[in-house]
């Protein structure tokens, strides 16, 4: 029978990206917790939720679509081969009792070889898919870094954090960054400028 395998979904995962930033964000957040009163009077702070960017930003959707177009034909071909082998095995089970011992051994050996080969192909497919996901994620992160830097400078932010435990709407800049990233993706610019009172404004700044 075909060995069970976990098929990787054609979706860009944010886990590696978020993991790289988690420790630094936690350390900064702890320092801010003790210095919050003073910082509120002196600095303009924003918080970005990375996990919302991946499903919503045009750049992320475009990356997902490119990966799906590239890998879907290969995935479909493998799925078809797997289904054909399962059908052949089901047919064999119906005929098994009428076959000689040698014939049964020969067919089962052939099924085992085919199953192993398909498992190897599926594993290689998953590895190639993950590599492309990381490649697209790195490209997206590079673009986001540029957009976020331009947005922070245009809005005069002193500090931007990622994925804090709790964030008030006044300092959540995720939607604005997504808009700026979309504008960059569509060629409309990366300034990310907004009207006075943008997220992150702190009284006294």
C-alpha cells in the first residue's frame, strides 16, 4: 500500500520570519514595560502584526499565486499516479485469492517498489516547495523592510515593534503598512504617508 505522507500545502508560512524576530521583540517589550510612562511622553511607537501581512498584502498573494502556478502541475501529476496505484492495489485485492503464490509475491513486490518511488517523489516535491516558499518569503521580507523604513521615517516613528502581546489601536500600524506595501507592489509608491493622527501618535510627541 502507499505509505502515509504529509503533503505540504502550497502556502507561504510566516513561522521562520516571526521566529527570527520573536526573541528580540520580547526583550524590547520587557524593557518598555518598565519604562512605559517616560517613553509615552518622549517617543512615537508603532506595532506591526506580521501574521496579518501574509494573508492580506498583494505582494504575499502574488508570491502564493506564483508558487501555486509553478508547483500545481507537478502536484497534480503525483496525485494522479498515487490514485492510479491505489486503484491497482484495490483491484489486486479483489483478485488475490485466485492468483498463485508466485503471482501474488510478484505483484506485491511491484506495488512496493512503485509506492517507495512515489513516496520519494512526494518528499522531493515537498522539499522543493519549501525551498521556494523560503525564497519568496525572503523577497517579501526585503520589500517589507524597505517599505517599513520609509513609512517610519515619513511618520517620524522612533520605534516599531513586531507582534506585541497586546496592542491598542492607536499604535497598531499594520493596516497602514499593508497599504504602503500594496502601493509599492502596484507601483504607486512607498511613501506610506497619511493624514495627521496616524497610528502610533503619542500625546506630547
